[in-house]
C-alpha cells in the first residue's frame, strides 16, 4: 500500500479465502485512482500468495462501489486532457483484465449500490452474490457519459441485447432480486446472509482442485471464442488438469472410492 494515500482497501485471509474489502464508505467506495491502485495491489498480492485459493471482493458501508469519482476535483481533472481517458487505459481496464485472467476464482459480495464501474467490478468476478437491499445502476446517461469498464461487452453477453440496452440507455435501477431473475448475478440473499453465503461459496472453491482455476479461465475465453478454437482449447486444458497433482489425486481417489484431498496444485 502507498505510504501517503489513505487505506481504502482492507484485506484478510481465512480458510484459504482472501477477502478484499473496499473501504471508502464516505464516497460509497467510489472508484478513485487511489482505491483502484490499492485494489490492484491487494489482488496481485493474493494471486501470489499460496495460502489464498479463492478471493472475495466486498465493501464497507452502504455501497459496494458507486463508480467513478464525481467530486468537483475529479470532474476538473477529467476536462484537462485530450483523447482516451487515462484512468481507464492505465488503471481500470488492466485491473478488470487481470480479474478475467486470474488463476484463482473470484466472488463479488455486493452489499449496496453498484453503479457504473462498480457494476463492471462485480461482473468481472466469476460469481456474484448480492444483498436483497442492493441494486445495480448503469448511470452513465445521467451524467452524459458512455459505458466503460467493459460494460458494453459484458452486459449483452450476460443478459442479452434487449436487457443490456434497457440498463444502459434508460439508466434505471436494477434491484438485486430482478438481477438474479435476469441471470446477471448468481444469488440474491438476505442482507445478513451476504458474507456467510459468499464465504461458504469461496471456501467450497478454495478446497477444490487446481482445475477450478483452469475452468473459470476457459469460460471467460469462451465468451468470444469460435467453437472449433474452444473445443481445441478444452483438449489442451484437460491435459494440463490431468497432469496436475490434484488431477492425479482425483483419479486415484475415485479408483480407491474415497474423498479426494485436493491441494490446489
């Protein structure tokens, strides 16, 4: 973490699960440059940590992430350059791309409003659990902006063109329960159950084989792959999985009719 920037990220490790908590509740955890930098550092640290086999992204306060920093200072800074937005090219886009190619599964535990880039942050994870009181908001049209953070790529693939257009062009709130019905998220749970459910899912993933990391990467790659390329990629990935320690353990345990003891390698 930076010595000068406030600590906007809290991390912890429990039962093989690394928890990254966005910690700027005064702004509903707006995706400021400081927060993005600290989030990337925390994520990279968990990727490199052998103790961590699954990662949860959540937040403190009433919001998961309210999107871009819309403070007067932030607005002034955005008007001082030409060309593409540097914060997107240099921070947010690489961060979300790193999530997509993560060797470890990611779960978003959405505890409140997820707006703009906050929606993209959640959807860049493999599983999304949301509290009943939370909602998703693609608010770009309200401020004369366009979707970013991969939203224009993700939403049509996840919920179809019609619903993606509705969210992006109308800018209306999508309650968590409806988001679950649409297939945008995996679980909508009572507020008090958010972290227990997220932890249960994460611990399940953390105790699984190394092939989980391979499988989640395959699904992300399949979203824009041709059929023949994907089935060939599956053949190579299956070879990697079978040669892993966990692959050998899984086959041996099946033959011996006992539960496998996976180590994540």
